[in-house]
C-alpha cells in the first residue's frame, strides 16, 4: 500500500513539475520575445521627431514579419529579431540624418524658411482681422478642435488627418475668418506630443490658413439674407459650404505638398500617395462640421460632442485596424 501511495505521489509530483516547467518556459519565452520590441523602442527614441513616426511604423512592420511564427523556430526568430533591432539601434540616427538632409532640426534650410513664411502668414491673418463672434463660442469650438486633434489621428504614408477637421469646418460657418483661423491655430498645442514643436507649429498655421480661406469663401458665396437659425438656412448654406470645403481641402493639400517637397520627404511622383485618403476623410468630416453648425443654434455647444463622439470612435477604430494591417502585412494601405 505504501509503495502504491509513493508511486501515486511521485506521478503527481512529476506532472506538477512538468506543468510548472512548461509555465516557466512559456513565461521566459514571452519575456524574451519582447526583447526585440524593447530594443526597437530604444532605437526609436534616438530618431528626430520629424521622421520618428514614419520610420517606427516601417520598422515595426518589418520586425512583426520577422517574428511571425511561420518564419522558423522560436529561438531563430528571437536571434534574428534581436539582431535586426540592435542594427537599427546602432544605425538608426544615421539613416534618419540622411533622410532629413542631415540638418540639426531635421529640416533643410529652405523647408524651415517655408515653415516660417506659413506661420507668419497665419499670424498676420489672425492679427489683422476682427473676430465677429462671442468669445464663448470661440473657446468652445477651440476646445473641441483641440480634443479632436489630439486623438484618433489616421496616418496614411506621409499624410495624416483627424476628426479635428469637423470642428474646424464648423468654425468656418459660425465664427468668420479670424475665428476659424484662431480655432485652427490651436493645433499648435495639440496633445500629439510625439510631433516635433516645428511640426506642431506648422500644423497650427496650416489649419489657421485653411480655415481663414474657407471662411472667406463661405462669407462670399452665402446669401446673408438667410442667417443661421432660419428654417431655410441649410438649403441656402449647403452650396456655399461645399465651396468653402473645397477651398479648405485645396489649401491644406497645397501647404502639405510644399513642406513635403521642400523637406525632400517625397517627390512629385509620390505626392498622390495618401492624398485620396486625406480628401475623402476631410470631405466626410466637413459634412459633420456642417451638421454641428446647423445644430448650434438649437443646442449650442452640446451639438459638437453629440456629433463628434461617434466620429472620434470611428477614427480610433479605423486607426487601430490600419496599424494592425501594417503589422501583419509589413506594408501600407
């Protein structure tokens, strides 16, 4: 009987030891699998802000392809993945310097002069115009623009956009040129802290000029005899708004194309890549902006979160799907 119990306990002990060893092996393997990713993040921290996002997306997709189970034994994947990340940790800053022209700020001189001209133009547009709306409305739309611009940003190649366009286009209708420019300028203090200060400054000036030009177009095309709040306002406003939306998209594209070409991030041939996504996204968000403006007279600032919340959620879902697709395929849309 004693021998039977001893054998039974020994079997249980062997099984328990096997389970523990298996669990420890899986835990150690899981920890080791994180090593290439940790090294890649360290390599990313050594890159200039201007190119960090694009390069990290590309490198993460390549590392994901290396670590795919179908590529070989776990230890082989770990060794190859670690060597890949260590290589980028060593050579990443040099590669980034070649891509950005080797300047200390990540931008060639002509691109920095271009950014300065765009910022000066935006400051002039705001400073020489009067705001024909209440500061409460300006503050509400600026806050909503800032929140929307800080989250759920979609990136396609060298071009990105966010739901902030909807709040910016609502300000085109509600605030006039100076107010729309002021709302757009809040992109400078956006929560997208991974962007370099120069890029955030350019984004703010870009949105300011786009909003200013679009609002001038709307004021020119819209019949003032049908002010916001009248039952027939929408049918008389939709045509001028579409014209303003076209101006908003065109100015955005021209300004972005200028900085991409001058900073040598793309060539003329590469410009169409990603532009379709930007145009489609801003056009869709633009109609949301018109809806916010139409509801503003009825429910005020509450119209923006009511309309923007589903939009922010959809942008977040699309952005997550896009990142997952890039990781799995190693490519881009």
